[in-house]
C-alpha cells in the first residue's frame, strides 16, 4: 500500500516534483519567468524621456504620517525637498498635518509652513523613508542622463498596504489585536521645462508702442 495515496496529494504536487526532477540548467528559464513582475504607477508622466520613477511597497512606516509628509513635498524641487526632510529630522522644521489631525498638537513651526491650524509633528521615520526614496529616484535620473539640478517632484502618492497582525495581552486573560499600518509610496521626478524665449521671438511678438506707431505712420509704412 502507498504511504501517500494519490488522491490525498495536492493538485500542484506532481508539477513541483516534475520541475525539481530536471537539471538546474532547465530550471533557469522558469525562474526567470517567475521573477518578472509588472509594476503599474497611478499616474504616467507627461514626458517619459524627461522623467524618472521610484517606488516602495509594504514599507513598515505609518500610513498617516507618511501621507502628510508626502503631501508637504508636492511640486517641490528635489534639492529643496531633501533639505526640508533633513531639517524635519533635525527638528528645525515640522510637517503640517491637514487631513489626519486627531490628537495632533500645535507648534509655532507649523505656521511657517503655511498651516492655518498650527498642527504639526516631526515624523522622523517617514522622513527617512521618503529621503531614501528621493535619493533612489535621483540615482535613477543620473543613470538616465537627466539634469539633477532641474528636477522637481511632479507626482507623489501614498497608499495603504495590507495591515500586519500582532497581538497584545490584556487583563483577565484577554487578547487584543495589535496591527501595523504599512504603506506603498510612489513618486515621479521630472525636469522643469524652460520657458525662456529667444530675443528674435520676443521682438516679433512685442507690440510697438505709440511713439513707434507714429514714427511708422510718418514714414508711410503700415502700423
């Protein structure tokens, strides 16, 4: 009698045995196919050749603090954003809280950041995660040949990730959930478009003044 009857095997057990029965050379294409994973961003840049992306998934950092920190970095220059996060870690500046404001204390530094309620905090862990993500995106821009000095944060988004479960022990033998709130972060850096026009274009588009029109009329030309 068989020790493990065929009717009790899992549906994928035969396939697993067939894979591992082959030589390592034949397994290399299969492993390569499993490693390929398409990553989709919530928003595509307007000009993909002048932009670079970076993202982090299931980061063990609070969603609410990271969302408020990312909200403060919108449309900010790359170097300015890095200095801002470093100042927050050093407690020189703060992150103003706009949405998740329950039990958030007030500080005078929030007024300097444009907050009307003066509610702000110093989420050090969120700042460190976003700072590392900005440095990663900067490295991607350098490898892509972009001008790092003209980069700004054109898109940044924070989404909730699946909560991770732990437990905490209470009085009288009870157990309560002790959940963590990780998050997904994605950002896009883009080069600023130069709106500087040439002198010839400016002179062609500039309207003549009254004195110039009068001079043209005296000379017989059309104004």
